[in-house]
């Protein structure tokens, strides 16, 4: 009888690591955010309609007609050799000199992160991650029972002094740090970029403490104001494992990413990929290869940059125009996201249902911290909505914030987790 009253009859049978598998803040929002009357500033979906879809469709059709028997067949776990060569050409735009043999094609960068974590992390190992950090990475680390320790960001990216202080403290505590996970360029969710000077400092500190660096770089080619920055991997091929993706520069639905790793790590990644999926989709790989070989992909990336720049400008202008005093936000130079900090006493997670009622959606900041802090923060994205929808969404959101301020001033009190701060919330939970 007891078994029939449980929500999950299998709860006693799951592996211990399954306890860390919970729905992300973003996925929980999708059902309501997808309603046409809701302006969604929540998701990070690329605007794939900007692709020349007729041309791409004809390209894929021709590929199937010409090489269908190959395209629809199994492939190697490491990925198509010619695609790996094209990937090296793409990475060269960020100063990376790589050999195609050290590239492993994955089902999006997310699978690459999962495989790397699987290879390196035992339960209880420490993973360092920015505060805030990409929600998908935090989910992966939790599934492998890692202990995530946050290191704060500011408007210039990861703070080197805080990284050193954290590593020194963990060394004194005799805790094993497996790697630093970072999105150094147009960071998700904060939108900030690690400066060139700080990149050198971060690499120097990680070398001093013998810490591997996982560089996740899906937005690196989508800068608005200058040519791509030099990747961390370009300056330390032995210590940096680089994760790349075509989800933002071609199409997310193709699910093609890659890992560039030191040679010995690459060999284990191939074995891990074989056991996980046997091989990535040959159809998707060869479609991307064909696109990179036959289409003006550099020009298309420039088109994406201009499109996202316009939407970024629209969002920043709307925030300046509508947001009440006391709100602050980052001003990204590329990528998809703005990180907004609410005035003292407001709670973005508690406010989210009221925002949905006003037909606007965002992602509360709590999803980007392993310990659930970040109540005063939210991620808002400009990549997908049309500019007029962005402006209307920000107007609606500002109205919600204004009403929350009125309630705060009427009834008093400080929201759980509230604290002062800009990009990060300094304190024991983040340093």
C-alpha cells in the first residue's frame, strides 16, 4: 500500500547521484514563456530565422542526394575528420592553433561538458565556477556529485584575487580541486567578458595551483564592438580544455559542438563518447561540414552580430527608459544576456509568477548559483524577441518591479538572500 501512495515508486532504487538531478530554473519557465501573449526574455534561443533558410535547405537536399548513403550512416565516436579540420579553422579566429586529431565532436557543447566532468570528477571533488554560472553546467556538476565553489565576477569578468584566495583556502582545507569552469567571453548569464589582462592572471594562478581550466565559449564570435578575443586555450594548450558549439553561430537544432583537449585527454573523451552515444549524428555533422565548406559563414556571423547588437541596444535603451531607480544591469559587448540586479528587499524568484501574470518572463538569478543564492538577480535575454517586443517586455517588467517596490515600502522587510551588489553577491557563499 505504501508504494501506491508515493509520488515515485522507484525512489529507493535510484543511484545516489540521481538526487542531484533537478529541473533547471529555465526549463520550468518554458511552458508559460512559450505562450504568444508572453514576452519571453528568459530563453537563450538563437534567432535562426536570420539564416538563409532556402539556401540551407537546398544545400542539405543536395547533400542527401549526392551522399545520402554516407550522411545517414554511423560515424566514428571522435567525429568526421573533415569537420574537425573546419572546426580548427573556426577556432583560429580566436588565436587557437590546433590539430584536428585533438578535436572530439559532441552533441552540442553540453555533452562535451558532461563527458569532461565524467572523466575528471569523483563525488565530493571541488569544481570552481563563476558566481553566477551557466545553469546547465551547474546541473552537470550536481549530477556527478561535485562540490561547486563559486568565485565572484565583476564587470571585468572573473576576479583573479578572489580566485587565488579561494584556491589558497581550499588548499589549507586539503580539498581536491579538479578544474575551474569559466565562460570568459560574453558570459552566461552575466554578459561580462574577462579582460585580456585578467586572462593572463587566471592562467598564471591556475598553473601555480595546478588546476585544469574548462573554457566554455559558445558566444566568442558574437562580439559587437571588436574582433574576437584571444581564447584562453590559445595561450595554454596543456592546461585548457576548450568547449565550442555551432548552436549560436549556425543553428542550435543541429546539436553539433566539440571539445579541444590535450592529446591524452582526447583519447579518454573518445572512449567516454562511445559509451554514452556510440557516435554523434552523422547527418548533423556533415550538414555543418557542408555549410562551412560551401556557404559564406563568416559573413553570416557578421549578420548575426549586427542583429544581436540591435537587440542589445534596444534592451539597454529600454532599461534606461523604464527601470526604476535602484536597479542596475550589465552592458554586454556581445552574446545574448543582460544580468539585472534588483533594489534591496526584492526577490526575483518570488516575483516571477507576478511577472508572468503581467505577460513577461525572465530567469531568476537563483538558478545560476549552486547554493540557490542570487535572489536579487535575474537574467534577461535579447537574442530571440523582435526589438519592439523587447521594448514592450522591459516596459512590462519595469511595471512589475515598481509594484514590488511599492509593496516593499508599504510592508517593509528584505527578501530572502537579498544583499548588496552588482554582478555578484560577495560573501561566504560565493568566495
